[in-house]
C-alpha cells in the first residue's frame, strides 16, 4: 500500500521548544516538499528536496529546518525562532520523471504551540 | 509574481444542484493547473490536472476547464451531493518545481 505518511496527526508544544514533524513515503519519489496551511490561505512552501542530502528553501523557510538523509524521509523541524508556528503542515512528494508534475500529499500534521 | 485567487470563499447549495467553482491566476505562463479536494483536518486529494496545452479534463461528475489567456479555470460539479462538501483548492505550476495554491472555496451541499 503505497503512499505518504505523516506523524503525528496532532502535536502540542510549549513556546520555545523545537519540534520535529515526520514525513515518510514509499512511492520511490525523488522530490519531497513541506507546506504550511493557515486558515483562509493557500498552501505556502517551506522547503523542498529533489535528491538525498540536498534541499532548497521555499517562500517561508525562516524558523524551519529540514534534512534528507534517506530518499523516503524528509523530516521538518519547527524551531523556537518560528514566530507563529501554530498551523497545519502538509508533506508532499513527486516523481521527477513524471512529466505531469503531479504532487501527492500526506494527511497532514496539526501543530499547536501555546 | 504569480497570484492565485478563488471566488467565492464559501458556497452553500442544495443537493442536486450543478455548481461552478472559479480559480484565477495572474500570469498565464503556467505548466499546469490542478484541482484538489480537502476534507476538514485532512490532506489534499487530487481531482483533476490540466496541462497547459489542454482545455479541459473530466472525471465522473467533475469537469475542469482552463483558459490560459484569460487566466481562469473553472471546476464544474454536476448533480452535487452532500458528500461533495469539502474545501476545493486550485494550484498552478509556474516553473520547474514551483506551485502556487489558491486559498480555496469551502463548499457545503445541503441535503
């Protein structure tokens, strides 16, 4: 059963703590992406990676960090430097050989920081 | 800079009605446009993807059109059902690996 998994579904943290969100895919996709979704807004790109050990900043990378040590995994760390971390976080992946450029999304993680 | 808007922000219709959701984008230089469905608290499910060279795509009761020159796409839902209630997002691919999302239209289909 192929797909993208994100864990946990809900995450609660105190202000000032770093937190890591998990994203795993077994689709053998090269590229992986992290988006942030706020109410009434479109998804905004945080980071993306097209190959292991390489990643690029998106539009709102400040206060976030990522790693890509394995093709299947692309964890996102929300650091204490992120001013408004409470949001819904979505991970996606894409096969770079697929010329339709279609992205496939995980179920999301809702992060609440108080 | 590419901007994507969706009007209306929310829509409520009685069951069985045909409806149209709108998506507008400011830069016609796109690779493709994709419509997604999002249920509350869930991820995005791809509904239809239209390549820049195509005019429309159909899947079941859904039909999406694309007019690049006017910067518009519509998602037509025929014979709406309560199960169609969700948020519908459109997204345009503007470069090799850049996708811009609209804010979505929240649809409620009333039984």
